[in-house]
C-alpha cells in the first residue's frame, strides 16, 4: 500500500463518509486503503476483547451493512469472511467463536479505535440533509 503515515481519525472519518454516503459502492472498493477503512469501521462495531458467537457477529455486521455502509451484493457472511481473511477478526478452530484482533495497527492512529462509527455516519447524514434543505430554501427564494 502506498500510505506510509498512519491514517488519522479525521482522515478515517472523512473517507468513511465519502465511501459510505457518497460513492454508491457496488462491491468492496479496489483501493486497499479504502478496503481497510471499511473493514476497520465494521470491526469497530464489535466489542474488543470479547468472545462472540457467529450469531452475535452477524447481528452487528448487519447493523453495519444497514446503518453505516450499504454495499450492493454484499452480505454479512461476505463481510465476516473479509474480516477474518484480513485479520480484523479471528475465528476459533471450530468456527463457533470470534474475537476482534488488532490487524494492521500500522495503518491507523490509535485514535481511530475511539471513533463512534454510528455517530459519525449519523452526523454526516444530518449535515447532508441540512445542506440539502438550505439549498432547496435558496432555490425557492431565487
């Protein structure tokens, strides 16, 4: 990956918003940094350090897929597989339990772990709606 400096929390939040609210993703992006931003954001919805059942992981990933980032033709099973394959999640040998891991800590500043993903997306949606309403109000007045 071309990035040598860790991604800051500000960069992370801005890129996440752009990917999830403005790009209309038809699948996982080709850019590796964008992939890691999306995967890290999904992992942030899972409690660090806890053992989780497949059902618990699926429920939280479904929240990510419906409230954070809608990706066409992408489901929670595919997302879970990406998270395991890239090391954001580890799976027990029998496949019954999962745990969030610290995959690629060199990619992100530590502050990224403190981002409230749902609030970040909610705030961005609210701001987009505010701007839309302001534009419509100006358009009516012109």
